[in-house]
């Protein structure tokens, strides 16, 4: 999807900081077992649209450890696709 670029925790923190300077809303959409990454947990950087930057891990705990610091968790909503686990937003 979107010519994904798999990143690490350090790059995620830098990209997140850059996105916060350019966008009002910045978050990480966490999905489990998406079609393009079977049996994985993925966190995708999103602003006004999904970005190509993704963290990929085997477990939700590994994704949590790789996300940038100081995020606030939002539970999935009924309208979210079934693979969505949670969304993390930057604290304002």
C-alpha cells in the first residue's frame, strides 16, 4: 500500500516531530493482520491522509515500544475497519 516504507522507532520519532510541525492532527493507526502484512501488527503515520511510513512488528507490545513518546491512545470505533486495533494521537 502506498509504496510503504518500513521504519524503526528512531525514524518514527523524527517523522512524527516533522509531521507535527506541518499538520494540526497527527496520529498512528494501529492495525492487526492487514492484507499487505499478514500475521503482523502495523502502525501507520497519518495526518490528513495515510502516509507511506509504517512500523511493523509481531506483537502489539512491540508496536507500543516503537511508537514515539507522549501519545494518547484512542480505542477503535465501531465505524473503523475490523483490522483497526487502536489509534494514537499526539498530545496537544
